[in-house]
C-alpha cells in the first residue's frame, strides 16, 4: 500500500493521478526548455534552487541571469545547503537585456553575440550546462509581451546548435487578464515542458486532484460566461441593427477623421451628400474642394479649432457636389482627445429645409414690405387728420363763436343753443383727434430712456399746466420721489392724464383730493396716483385701459376715452406696467412701474 500524508490511494485514484502527472525540474533532459509559472517568490526560489543544485552536484556549469533579489536568495540557499559553488555564473538580467535590445525589441545579431557567446564559452569547459533566465520575465512585466515571446524564440534557435537545459519563469499574476490568453498560449508553445504554479504543484496527490477539480469548475464557469457574452453580442448586434435602421431613416451620413494623419472614413450616405459614388474615396482635401468657396474658410477655421482641442461642433455649409448639384449639408459631432485624437460625426442633407427657409424669408420680406406700405398709408392718414381735418374744425368753431359774439343778441334762444352745440362738438372732435394722434405717436415712435427725477418733473407739471392751477391745493405730493429710467415726454403724458382723471371723476358737490406718492422694490419704482372719486365698478375694469373705453356718459364727464389707453401704451413702451385698484364710491388708486435709475438703486 502506498500512502501520501496518511491518504490511502486505491487503484481508481492512482489512475486519475496518471491523467495529471507532476513533472519535476530535476527529471528534465539536457536539451529541455521549460517554463515554471509561480505565484510566490519563495516557491520560485525553491524550484530554481533544486534545478541548479542538481547541476552543480553533477559537476555541470550553471548560468543564472536574474534580478539582484533573486540572485541573492539563490546564493543564500546554496550556501545553506552546502552546495559547492563551482562553475557558477550569476549575471544581472537588466544589464544583459540592455546589451541586445534595440528600441524595445531583441536584436538577433546582438543576441547571438552576447548570449550565444556566453553559452559557447561556458560549454567549452567540457561540462554540461544549465541556465536560468529572468530576462523574459522583465520584458513581460514592462508590458512588452511580444518582445518576451521573440526572446523565447531566439533561445530556441540557440538550442538547436548548443546543448543546454533552460529554465524560464513567469509570475502567474501577469496573466490574470483575458487579454493575455493568446500570449499565454504562445509562451507555452515555445517550451518543451510547462510547469504549473504552486497552487497545483501541491505536496499531496489529493490536493492535486482538488486543484484539477477547481480548474474544471472554472472551465465550466468560463463556458457559461462565454455563452452569456455570445448572447450579449447577439443583443448588441440587434441594437446595432436598430441604430443602423434609425440612421438610414434619418438619412444620416457617418464619418470619422484622424486629427493627426487626416485619414477620413465615410459611409456611402455621407459620400452621397457630397455627390460621390460609394466606390469613390472621400478625403479631407476632397471635402475642401467640394465645399462652396464662400464657406471653405469657415470649414478650415473649424478644423483648426478642433485640432486645438475643441470638442463639440456643428456646421452648416454649401457643397457643390461631384455631380454638379448645389446642396446644403449640416455636420455635427464630437472630438476625442484621449490619446487617439479623432473626431466622429454625422452629415445630413438639409437642402429642402434651406429652400423652405428661403421661401419663408422671402414671404416675410414681402409681407414686411406690405406692412411698411400700410404704415406709410396710416402715417399719411394721421397727417390728414392732424392738418386737413383739424383746419375745418377750427373754422367751424371760429365761425360759431363769431356768430355768437356778433349776432347772439339778435338770435332766438334756440339759435344760440345750436351755435353753442356746434362749438362744443368741434372742440370735442378736435380733442379726440389730438388724443388719437398722441396714441399713434406713442405706439410707433422711437424712444430713448434716461434718468428722470420724479420730484421736479411732477412739480413742473402741477405748477405750469393751466388745468391744474385752480385745484393745485387739492393735490398732495409725498416727497422725496426717486429717479426713474423713462422718456420725459411719455412720462409727462402719463402723469398729466392720471392727475386729470383724478380731478375730473368726482361725485357732484365733492371736493377732489389727490395724492401722488411712490414706493421702491428692488430695481423697480411704483408711482401711485390716488383719488377720492367715484371709483370704478368691477364690470368696467377690463375696459379701463382700452382705447375708446369710456364708462361714463359724456353729459356727466367729458373726455374721449383715450387718456388711460395712452398711459398704458406709454408705460409699456418705457418697459413698465400699469394697473389700478378701485372700489365704487371710495376712489381709485392708479399706478405704474418703471425701472429705477442705476444710481438710485
């Protein structure tokens, strides 16, 4: 009965072990080139020490090309075990690499001179040769896996003309990524024997079987993961097909350009946008040739900005295609400066959209011109109203007054009443025309806002307007008043109309009381004109600021019904708002907001 660590092996188990034998480095031939994978440095030192100790005790020569740490560890191990260090050559792996590496790649001629020369000289001593090298390990650790595989091939070429055993080693941690799978297979292929890491090379047969089981489980998991990835690829392919369909429906052309080499790749749809056939080549120079000469500088400037780091871009330009047709193309996309320096984007033919836009612009221009004609006609009408219509009115008023002065004593009371009515009607119509002209002027005039101190302006209005002089003592102004941004003539019109209404709409027999005051909130000033008048019924509130919005009979309160409409329009033109609050029989409070002058904020 054979036992290993008190574990009894029966026949079936022994057969299982035959499927996964353990290969020992001491059992290798003189022409073998084997590789040891390891997980811990101690395991590597143990393996290499056994290998070279067997050679030294057999009076063979040994060459060790390793890192300083590993050379020191091996020397301590050999001295500890009492191994005679004769015919033992220890060299630094980095120094030896530097002698035959050129631009990160092993130079074959230099390798033959340096390594081949070393092997030849050692073999001339008449003994066998064992070598351990970590130069490939250093190359792999630097991320230069292709150079490591090339160096393995050069060692194999050298072994065809020289007899020696070569021990290579790689840490298993350098192969964790799935991206290293192919390189791992290449490395294994370059060696006559492959020795697994210590997780497999356990001391007991049971542990080795356990390791095999774990590997089988991992292989099964890997198969499942591969199947999952295949399904993900199928899903990704389906999504890609959907994206292709969306791109086709939208009529998008796809293109990508290398900002370093100017290499340009374009889809068939993108080429079509430039009037090219699918088999024709589209280059950046060709693009610049096809772009309309007037738009070419704009495209060249954009390319310069993109090369200098700009990320997103969006450009509309005209293209005179290879087929001779003029097209409008929009290009949009993004640049990537993450090491590759390229930009990806799409093109779209927007010719029809541009043509529709041009038609719309032409229609707008035509309607604007027609509107301008109408405005000019209205201005002509305003001129007629202000001159041709007012002149007869003034004549009617003058003749009626002359008749009353010269013949009033000779006329019957009815005749005098008729003449007085003519006078009042002509005066009212003249006032109506003046108010309409004032509203029209405010509605279309160009204005410039400037700081206007409210206090002095309101004082001048109250002291200089004849209609306010007789009732000046009925008006109270709360000083000081702020400075606002306004147009002086429009602001004067607003205050005059509001104060005039406040004095006019008073109950019979009552004495008017008018208060003018203000309040400031942030960047705005609100001006109030309050009265003790008859107030406004709720059903009339919506009409107050409308033109011709009279709500009281003319026989009670004269006027044209345009005054408050003028206030509303003037305040709006100055960038403000107007409003009021009122209760029938308890007066009204009208207000308007204007921006405070900068120094007054």
